[in-house]
C-alpha cells in the first residue's frame, strides 16, 4: 500500500501565496505553489498532485489534516456530481475545476484511493514534513510574485520616446 501525507498552506487566507505538498512514507516527496489562492485550494491541490504522482493498481492511502479536502474527495463529490455539480442547498460548488480534476484523478486511477484524517501540528512526522514543504512552497511563490512586481516594466520617459522616434 502506498501511504502519502498531504498538506496545503496559504500565507494570507484568502488571496495570499499558496503552497501544497505530498510526502510518500516510503519514497519521494514533491511540493509546488502559486501566487494567490486559499488554504482550501492548496489542500485540494496537495491531494490531487499526490494521486497524479502515484498511478497504478496499488492501493493508496492519503493522510491529511484537512477534513475539507478529505470530505470533498470521499463524501461530498458523489452528491455534487449527481446534482450537476451543485451543493445540497443548490449553490455552485466552490473550487469546481479543481474538484473535477480530483474526481477524474480518483476515478481513472486503477487502484483504490482511501483517506485518513490526522490531527495537524501534533508531531506526526509525515504530516509535519508535508506542512513544512507546503509552507516553503508558499514562501517561494510569494517571493517570486514579489520579484515580478519589482521587475514590472516602468514607463519610458518622454525624452527616450522622442529619441526612439527620430531613428
């Protein structure tokens, strides 16, 4: 059985840089991030990336400290699909594209995917490692976004424009 811990991080929820991570208990790990999102998006992305990174028929157990991510993938998804991707109250499902990607990843994976909730920040080695990697990715995404802002094009002075038009 493949056992993977996942986690997500958002530096300023909502709207801050996000990071996600997965850690295989007997193998590699991966993380990534983005310039903006929510903690829920980061948690879902960690689960999705873990599933995509572990194709095959071997059963997979995903441990997560996010009840939201676990319930999206294992409980709510079936009902949302049956109702045309609407909640029980008739509202649109939040993070729909990501949840549909998660549905596809689970349903097309040969082996079964199961989930187990673990309490976060209580010394679970693999959960703590996933948390650290997700936080690192979020900080890197924030730094990259800040660097792009610093390197944004500046306006050209009118004398430079005049000089360019003379040639």
